[in-house]
C-alpha cells in the first residue's frame, strides 16, 4: 500500500512537471522579445496610426509581410493571436509589420467609420511608410491579410501597386454571400446571434455591398490565397474556386491552396474549429498555449515563407 501511494505521488509530480514543461514550451512560441522591433507611425485619413516592425535575426534587408486585419477592434498583435504566426515567419527569415486599427491601442480614428476602400488606402499608406526605411528593401514588401481583408488587399494591389506580393488567409469574396454562409454554419451549431450596436450596424450597412470580383482580375502582384478546408466563417470551396478562376491564371506564381483539416485561421480543425475565439470552451485556451506552433496546420507558415522568398527579388 505504501509503495502504491509512493508511486502515485511520484506519478502526480511527473505529470505536473510534464504539463509545466508543455506550458513553457508553448509559451516560447508567443515570445518575440529576441527580435529587433521598431515603432512605426504613418498618416491616414483617420489620423496617425501606430504599429510595430519586427525583423528576423541575421537576414539583411529581408522580405516583410504587412499584416492586414480581419474584422473587429484589433490591435497590432490581434490580442496575441498573431504572435505564433509572426514568430514562425521570423524564424523563416520574413519580417512582419502590423498596426493598431484606427481607434485601437495607440492609433487615432475609428475603424467602424471605414469602408473597405478606406481600409485599402490605409494599407497602401502603411506600405509606403515601411518602404521609406533605410533598413528595408522597398521591393520586398507585401501584404498578408485575413478574412475581411479579402475586400481590402485585392483593391490595394491593383495596377501600379508597389507591393512585391500579397497573401490572403480565408479571404472573403462577397459580403452578403459570406454573411449567409456564416449564418448557416452558426445555425447548424445552434450558436446565438450577438446583438449589433448602432455603430456596428452602420459599419455593416456601409460595407454590405462589398464584392472583390471586380478587383481580382486587376491584381498586379504575385498572389497566394489560402483557405482552411474546415472554415466555418468563409466558404472555402466557393471562394477558392473564384480565386482559381480569376486570380490563378494571371501569372505563373499565383497559387490557391485549400489546407486540409484547417480552420478559418489555419488552426487544426479537429480541436479549434469555432467561428470565434469567444466560443472556445474554458479548457481550450490552455491547450492552445501548450500546443504553441503545433496548434496550427502543419508547416503552413513555413510554406508561406518559402512562397514569399520564391516571388520577391533576389539580392545581387
């Protein structure tokens, strides 16, 4: 009996130790402190916006991906949701720049007063601001957009764009079609609809006619569209088909990829397939922290970095 009790205590301590190690390993994937960071501000019609440029170690004038937010009041790190993708891109030699939306964090303005055209002008202003830095190769900057950025990035990379590339993750094509798909998925899972504030309702009314189809054939830079096969927010089959029809033929290096068993944000669908993080069960954030980079679909960020390096100009 005493031996059984001793083994039980040892097993308990070993279990706690292993869980602690898992948390520490997972937490390390959220840590960007080892990378050089620089505060960047730039002027827009909304006022002065503020963001952070982070560069990889040991890479002279690396390519840089400018993060273009999806919907909602997002800060430059999307409430820490960007930290792991940023870390993985930095490890792969790609710099990142992201900024607080208007009226969020250190940025002036009000994101709810914007149209998608306003947002496209904003991301172009961000691009120009980073291109002016002495430490940056202006020919190696591009956009990495998420979800609602499907109505922003294509407009920003039309004829005459100085971006080197553009990437969309779960990019929506038509506002009303996306809304209908989202609502069907919500009803199928019996998720109640959250009420809209008057400001949010005005934002939706201002943008509900958004449709990227007119902008897609005008894209003038290398373009990568990624969709999670299990996406509950944007229809991965219909929207990837639109990109295959209108964008893939524009140039040889354009690609459209549907990632198996992945969510709207390219997390592993078997565990993390919810429309909103707020819908996660109470235990799931701890799993996300412990999993770290392994919460995401395998190798997807490395493959993204490889594609970026394949399309940006090579150093002499």
